[in-house]
C-alpha cells in the first residue's frame, strides 16, 4: 500500500557517480542508513514521500473505524476497537517522527496532505456501513498492510525499519481481531453470514489495489528495490496476500468474489482475475466514495487542534526558560 506513495516520485537527482557507488555499496552490504549519514537526495525524497504516505494512511485509517466505537455490538468489541484505533494513531506518530529525521516537519507533511499534494492509501476512501466492515478491514486491510510492513522491518533506512518492528506486532493483533469478527459473523445467523459475505465482496478488490500498480506500470519500484527501501515488488506482495487469504476465507465458509480464482499447481499459488485499475486511479486522484469526507475530517481535526499544539509549544518554551534560569542561578 505504501508503494502508492511513490506514484509521481523523482529518484534521479544527479549526484556524483563515485558518491552513488559508495552509497550503493553500503546498501548492498546491508548497512543501515542513519539520519546524519550522507545519502542521495533521491533516496531522501523517496523515503519522505513513502513514510509520509504511510503516516497519513495510519491517521486517516482511524476514521472509517472510529465511528463504530460507540456502535460496536458489545463492551468487549468496543474496548478492542478503541485499542486498535489508538494503536493506529500511535503508528502515525512513530512514522511522522521517522520522516522528521529526514528534515521534513510534521506541519509540512500535514499541509501537503490537506492540499492534495501528498496521498494516503486508496483503501481508506471506502465507507463502512455495517459492523462486518470493521471485521473486513482488520482481516483484509490490515492483512495486506502486514504483507507490506514486515519487509519494511528490513528497510535500509534505520529509523523507518526500527519503527516498523512495533507497528508490525500491533498490526498482527489487528488482523487477528478482524478475522475473529468475520469468523463469528460467518458462523452466526443467516443474516450475519450474509453481512460478512457482503463486506468481503466490497473490500476484496480494493484490498488487492492496496499494493499499487502492476510492476510493469510502477515506474520507481526498481530504484526503491535497489536502495532496499522495498524488498518485494507490488505483484509479489499481492500474490503472497492472495495465497495467504483465500484459505482463510474457505476455512470460515466465505467465498472470494472472483470467478476466475483458481489454484495453479505449476506456480504453487492462486491465479486471480483482473483488477479494475480505472477504479484504482479514480480513487487515487480523489474520486473515491469517501475522499472528500476523509480530507474534510482531517482538516477539521488539524484546525481545531491548533490551540493544543500552540499551548504545548508555549509550555515547552516556558520549561526551557525555567531550566536555563535555574542553571544560571546555580552557576
């Protein structure tokens, strides 16, 4: 899903060939690149774009689930969903902090999101009309995210890789939580099973779109792979997701909404139907069912939270001044 953040990226920044070769040698030796290390500008910009899109996705991803916290069917479900939404907010903060080590401010990243310059994952532009949607998001969306995120624990950029270790542990819990919701519904009444199947029908294809365009259309994937920001291509990750998820659906008695889906013995994986890339690009460009509402909600939160940020900064300045005064008095 974070490959979507590379759409339109520029990776050729014209550094000296000797410098680029020395940098690539470090990457090939599996050395971690740290914030103060010299790095190509294209590497830095690629990371800022990808980590920023990842952070935005975590924050915007709180919205489709947050409005179900008070409507969850039991106290246990409310508590679990509240914990999950809180985790997503924390993930966003980790990632904004990782991006800040590259010289970009959180304010700048947020302004780019609200202006439309920066993107978040296309998956969060779909509505959640039923409780089963919360299960489908956990099972499918977080399951797809895990496929993307586990390799990021080995990303060549140290702060990003380290942030992903905790994120992956928590996302694993979210995926299990969602699957358990879907399992409960699928084994419930006829109406509950129908609700679960309907959610699967609506979220399956958008989940496959999360991995980004086909490799043949991913212009900057090769460079990102060379720099070991990414470890697998979009299509490789998508295939891994399909192969892992189809048996899970079969186990709980749900049907993947793809008449062309079949096991391919020769390749040891599933063949699946064509993705509607027209829909993907429409959503990426702002034409999804919930694009406008998601940005409006994020803009409102940013504007209404301005006084909190200002108060926190003022308090920090006062503490800094008091400490400086105390230090001077002690001397």
